[in-house]
C-alpha cells in the first residue's frame, strides 16, 4: 500500500496548517504562536494528554491505541521541529512570511504540519497497541531545543522507548526517502579566535605585530588539519567564515577576530580536530609573538542512527513509497539537534523528498506541499507497524 488514503483526504487541512505556520515564522524558543496552534489542534483531535511548556515552549501529545502496549516496545516518540530562521524571504508566494527578516527556510513548517496530520489520523483510528507520543520541539536552529526538552524529562515522563525524526530533503524526488545506519549528520563545534598584535603605521610594519598577517597564517594552518592530520577515509570540515580586522587602509590593526565552524562524524575525529586547533593557535602565537585567545565550544553531537531502528524505518518507508524509492544516503556534514534524542533513546532519522526546490536555509526555499502525503503516511505506518495491534 503506498500512501494512506485518509491522508490524501486530510492533505488540504495539513497544507493549510503548513502555510499558516509559514506565514507566521518564529525563532528559537520564541515559538509561542506556533506552539499554541499545535496544542489547540492536538486537543481538538482528542489526544489523551497534551502538555505544553516542556523545554520552555515545546508541546507533547499522547495518543493511546485501542489496546495497551503488548509487545516489546510499548511507547514510541515522533518528533517535529517548529522554529524558523532569521532570513528575509524571497519566494513571492501567496503564503510568504508576514514578518520581515524571518522565514521558514528549513521546512519546519512542513515537519510540524505533517506530524499534526499524523496525530489527527492516529487519534481518529487508534489502530495500534501502546502509546504514540508526538513531540513538537522549539529551537532546533542553534538553540538545542531537543536537549532542553530532554532535560525537562521528555523521555522518562512519557516512557518513550524509541524515538524517530524526519527532515525534508531538497534534491530528493517527491515520494522518495533517504536514510542510512550510523552517522547521518555531523557534530558541529564553534571556533572564536581573538588576536592581539601590535598596531601601527602601515609604512612601518617592522615595528608592528600584524594581526591581519597572524590571522591569515592561522587560517592557512587550520586548513592543514583536515588535509594532513585526519585520515583521508574519515570526514571533517574546518571552515573559518568570518575575519574582522581594521578600518583604515594605512593602519595595521592591533586586533583581529576569526570565527568558524568544525564538522565531524565520529567522536575520535572530533577530539583530534579540537586538539589540533588548540595546538595550531598556540604554535602561531609563539611564532608571531601575538596573543591568541581561542574559545572552542562543543555544539550538537553526531546524529547517529541505530541499526535496528534504521532497518525498521527503512521497511516502513518502502511500504509507503516502494522499495525503488528508498535510498541509502551518504552522511551529511550539516548538523541536527535530534542527535540529543538519539543519544537518549534508540531511533532513526530519515529524509523525505522535497523535490527540485531551493536548498535549505536559502531565501527562495519553500516546503513542497506535494511531500505532505508521503511524510504523514510514513509517521502513521511507523506507529501502526511498531505498535501493532492484535
């Protein structure tokens, strides 16, 4: 059976919720309107329990099946994210963002709407044994909302035994899914470097410690970490994306600042890269006489799909889309805070095709409403298969 027939009937409602959320984007934890919309819908659907304020502005709904859990797994969690991005939208669509400088450029409006659609269907039919816990999370875009919800007791309070997540994938055809076992998305860490040299006249560089030159040497040396320290069969990224120094053409600036990001796929490579970044900063400081202060902050961990749950999610996706439309993907060097949930419980993270759209975080991006029936059907079949009723 491909998509669930009832979902096709629900598609106009799910699309309307999606576009309403798209028109009213909210950032990080400040998702009060979206969270209220979600909670109101869950209550209307008849969820057995609706909890708000978890992880500050997260929402959780509990839907009990027709029978109590009778298998090895009795409670599973399904997660969607609600927050938008600080980007000026350039789609010129009828449902374009009404808020200047904010837009749903990562498809979280679609994620939220699809999980709402699944919640409505599951609350209507309850054709499963056990509890389906629908999780609507704030602050995925850099705020670690998943970690905040876990800290507030998400997993233990609702007895969640396995947890599943989904993201849309531009470039993946509509009606297709992509997934892999093991690392599927990277860990992300941040680098902030402050350089203090000795400023002076541009015509007398011999009397100065040039913070611009020091910064340039740092950038070059940091790039050698991936090319000369990390095994070529492993993956890592070190990108310095900001370089701020000076404000006059004839003044060697006293200070400079560099900012960048590190992406890795294993704990071992993550440790190695951090160690080498620190060593490079110390070495360049000794070589140049500049003072270099490094702030190295760990961010989201690796999103690591568990083998058994990934195999199960793959089977469900094939049931929805057909075996020929479910593909094994390479890992991505982007990051995702669903990683915290996969550290707390076994589970899997899958990508649902968004077709030939603009890329994620692009001002011309829009979630493709044609993906709704596939993503929503996946959630439903995941519950009905994992928590199969007698």
